[in-house]
């Protein structure tokens, strides 16, 4: 019982929709799940490939970065060692020059002079060195002799300068503030009188306390008093005797030169190199590192007045003092080389190695993302491929959906068209019409059903004709004795002799009335039989519909008066257009409509007959009663034969075929019969009669 109720609750769907749902359930959904599964597997595997690739590339890049730091540190150490070796040679030659008397040409002596401040200096450039004796110690003959003895150093200073592009300048500083420097520049514009040269780091870092081994050593970064900006120096002591530090020689390398020639290392990703001193001070860094470290490299320095003290790089250049670099600083102090991750506003990998000789650190930094650029490119390519796959999948399914929709339309059309034809055949059969042989169908089962319907239609048509013939014959057979009965009843009413009175007369009148009812019934059956056999001759002509309606109202009034019903004809204010139809059949339709309106009305009710010109091609004739009305569930049976619509056991006579005859006659004459009814308020039947060509109104 429950299953039956559930089945009844499911509303039927069109064949095309049913096929489409079947396609979705049976084909599209499984295929889509499979495709999405493949895409999901592809995305998952691509992510795994990316993660593995990223891990491998990070490991390889980290190892490569460590190797690069060691290799480049060795290269830098080799270059610095060559400068240290040149410093050693330069120091030895300086010691011999200071210990050996010299003869100097008058021309050489002539280019030296005293300044008003007591500075002994060179006045012009002849291709040799510049001399600056600050005057902090009085300059006498012995001091001038020291200058003449060191003139012989100019060729070797020039040769050393030209031997290495890193070298910016060479100098000699003595304990009594004598400075000899190459290449030449105007010393009075740079150096201050009475400058105490041994107080600067490029001098005292070579003394016995700071350099007991007396080998060349490298200074930290400082501002050059000669005006070449920030630099580092390879310095070596020159002793006259076992303990007397006579002078210090040095070879300068500017930070700018180190940045341009030493730190221009090709590193993985966006990496760069930094040169760090022994105490953690950044000796040199390229421009790429400035934003990460928040400092700007000190490549230039302006001198507004004489320099009176050492100038070193500020504290922010010391990585040992910066909190964000504390981990890498600790590691660099404890290990000569290594690799660490560090966070400098972005994840970075640092590798360092110690430069032999000055014990500086070469620090290489590169962002972790740049190391994964290849993996990221691979991921982007995989992502692009996946998007292309998804796009192709969407396009494929769009085309596939369109194809399946088309196929479902074609298939539903192939099935629905024969089904519609079969349905139409069933309608024809239900209406008592004959059906032609079934056309060829593509589907065998439908072809078989069509042939069976044709056979069934033929058999039903034969049975219907037999029924009509039987009804016609029986009607004729019944009409003859009924006519006789009615005749005898009328004779009894007017017969001579004993007069019929009272109840006897009522009985005779009842016989007569029943007889006439039977005659009308027989006539209606005969009419329906002729309509079913299509045994009607149609004679259409142009006519004025108003007189036809007036005649029908006059014929219906006696019966209406007997039932206490008033018939009212509402005449139009303007003349009605002519209509086309069969006069006799239209009269019979009107008789049936008025008879029905009177018969199913209430005592004291009314029947209103009127016209409407709502259509440009027809005249609408309506018959409105004030009867009991028709229930909504019975409206579908109004025009069916032998349907009394609930009055089967009532006192109203009839067989339920009057409206069937009216509907069939309307179809035959090209009219259209419709109705509207409300229970308790009555019914309105509307007969739409075609106008003649002259009576039609042009549509606006």
C-alpha cells in the first residue's frame, strides 16, 4: 500500500527529460568522477613531485653554496696572499732604501718645498710618488736625507701598483710622520699639517704589540686619510735594528674595488657575497645586500677638514652585534665554515668560509625562494598543464553535454514521435473514428503496437458501426409502436362515448407524455448514430444569426414557462455581422443549448442569450443560465455521450446525449462550443460562429 502511494506521488516526466537523467546517472556522473579522480591524482602527484624537487634542489643548492663559499674564499685568499707577498717585498726594499745613502738629482730636489706650516712636500707630479712630511717633528737635514733615500722606491711602487688591479695605492709611513704615497696627488689638499701618522691604525697595527710576527697583516676597513674613501690595507713593519720600528709600508685596496672585482660572484638564485672582518665588521657588501641588512655600503667619504683620528665603520656594520644575525654570528665565530638558515625579512640560506691570511669571512647569502626557482618553474608548468587539462576537460564535457543533449533530443524524438502518433490514434479510436494503417517506425515494438492499434481500431469501428446500425434499426422499430401508442392515447382523450375524467385522464396524458419523451429520445439516438457514422449533409451559407436565435428562443419558451424559467434575448446595440454555417444544424445546436439551460435551471430562474464581438473572425453567442452549475470534477464529462453528471436518478428526463450532439454538430459546422460553470451560480455555454469574409474585421 505504501509503495503504491509513493508511486502515485511521483509525477511522470517527459521522455526527453527521462533520457537526459538516464544519461547523467549512467554515463556522465561516472565519467566525471573518473576524470576528476585522474585530475586529483595528477594534482597530488604534481604536489609530491614539487615537494621532492624542492627538497632535492634545496639540498643541492645548499651544498653548492657551501662549495662556492669555500672556492671563492680560496680565490680571494690567493689574491690577498699575492698582495701580502708584494707588501713583504715592498717592506724589504724600503728597509734597504732607508739604510742606503742615495744621490738625488737637483731636479728631484727642486720639486720639494716647505709650506708655511712647516710641511715638507712635493710640489709637482713627475710620474713618481707624492711626499708629505707633516712637520709634527721638525724637518732638518736628516729628515730630508730620509726622503732622498726613499726616492729609489718609486719604480717598485709603480710596478706593484700595476701588477694587480685590486691595488689602489702604496704608501710608506715613518715613525716621525713622513708619508710617501703612490700614485701622486696634491698632499696639501688632503693631509693636515702636524698630522701624527703613527697614531692611525694602518701604522700601529704593524708594531711589535699588534704584529709580533712582523709579517704582512690586513687592517679592518677604515677611512683613508689620503682621501680614497673606505679601504683595507695590507701593512708590514720596517725595522732598523732588532727593536726599532722605523716605518710601516702598506698596500691599499678600496672597498669599492673589492665590491666590484672580488664580490662579483655568480651564485645560485639571487645570492650575493659579503666580506666580513675578524671582529664581525662588514668590510664590503654589494648593493643587493643593502636592503636585506638595512645599511648602505660606505664607498665614498668627503673631507671638509683634516682628519685627526681613525674612522671605522659604525656598529650597524658589525653582524656580531645584530640580533637578527645572532645565530649566524655565533656559528661563524665557532666554525671556520658552514651553512645555516637565517631569517632576514625573508627566509635565506647563509654559507661562509674563512679566508686564509687575514682570517676574514666570506659570507654568501641567497633567498630560499630563489633556490627553488627551478622547482617553482616546474610547479608553474605543472599548474599550467593542470589548468590546461581542466580547461580541456571543461570543454570536452561542454561538447559532450551538448552532444548527449542532442542525442537525447534525437532519441526522444524517435520515440516520442511514434508515441504521439500512437496516442493520436488512440484518441481517434476513443472518439469512434477509423485509423489508417500504421506508418513504418524505427522501433520494432512501437511498430507492433501501431499495427495492433490499427487492427483494434478497425474492430472497434466495425463494432461501433454495428452499434449505430443496431441503434438506428431499433430506433425505427421503436418509433413505429410508440407512434401507435401516442395515437391511441390521443384517441382516448377525444373518443366519443364514456368520457375520461379525473385520474383516468391523467393516466392517459402521462402515457402520451411518456411516449413523446421516448420519441424525442429515439430521435436523439438516431441523431447521435448519424453523427457517429458521419452521415450528415452540410449545407453552409451566409446568414443573419439574430433571427435564428430568436426562433430558437421562441421554440424553447413553452417548456421554459412550464418550468417557471424566463428566457431573455439581449439584442446587440449594433447590427451583427453575417455568419457562415448550416442553418438547420445551428438551429439544432441552439435548441439543445436552450433545452439544456431550461431543463437544468431552478424554478424562477432565468436564461440569458446574448452576443459578443471579441474576435475579428467570429461572433460569440452565449447562453447563460442560473441553474445548479457543474462540479469541477464533472466538467470533463460534459460533452461525453450518456453522461448525466449526477442526474441519473433525478426527475429530469434525458439520456445525457444532448450536449454531445451539440458539440459534434458544432465541430461539423466549423463552430466551437465551450462553457464555464460555477456550482450554485449557473453555467455559460459559448458558441463561436465564423463570420463571412465580408463580415470580418481587420486586426489592429
